[in-house]
C-alpha cells in the first residue's frame, strides 16, 4: 500500500517535471516571438535619433552659411565660430553614420536576383524585373 502511494507520488513528481519542461519551452517560444517587436522598437528609436541629428546638421549648415556671408560682408572675428560649427557638423555626421550602420545591422540584406542582379524588394518572393523566385536567388547566392 505504501508502495502504491510512493509510486503515485513519483508519478506526480514526474508530471511536475514535464510541466516545468513545457513551461520552459513555452517561455523560449515567447522569447523568440518577442524578439522582433523589440528590434522594431529599437529601429524606430534609432530612426528618430537619426532625424534629430539630421535637423541639427541642417541648423548648423544654415548657421555656417549665415556666418560665411557675414564674413563676406566684412564682419570680423567669425572664423572661430565658423570653425566650431564645422567641427560640430562633422561630429554629427559621424554620429549619423554610426546610427545608420546600427539600423542596417538590424535589417537583413535584400536578395539579389541571380539572373539580372536586380535587388529584390524586402520580404518579396519574386524578382520584380525578370520574375525569378527569390528563394532560388538565395540558394544560388550561397553556392
Ligand atoms: Zn531577376
């Protein structure tokens, strides 16, 4: 009798382990699924950052233009300010390049059609130029 209870107890423990396994698997799947939306969020954040930098760069270039014209008109002691704005703009461009690189690293490279070298649309299945299937294109590219 005690034996039966022990066996039932072991069985229950077994089932418990299995349930835990399933729970972990379910969590793994959830991780897979939630990966993409967070990537999209990150890309969106980076793109907002990028447009901010672009605006800043435009402002700087406007400022430089104004200063250069003032200098042309004979205003003095502007060189330092022009130099400062140029340096700042260059730094902004470097920052922009870094962010663009990051955004590109998130997005898979588009496939190239093996026949006509046409760049296939993102997520597209067929070459929009000659109609060859993108899947084939990928296989050929790997060879
Ligand atoms: Zn093609």
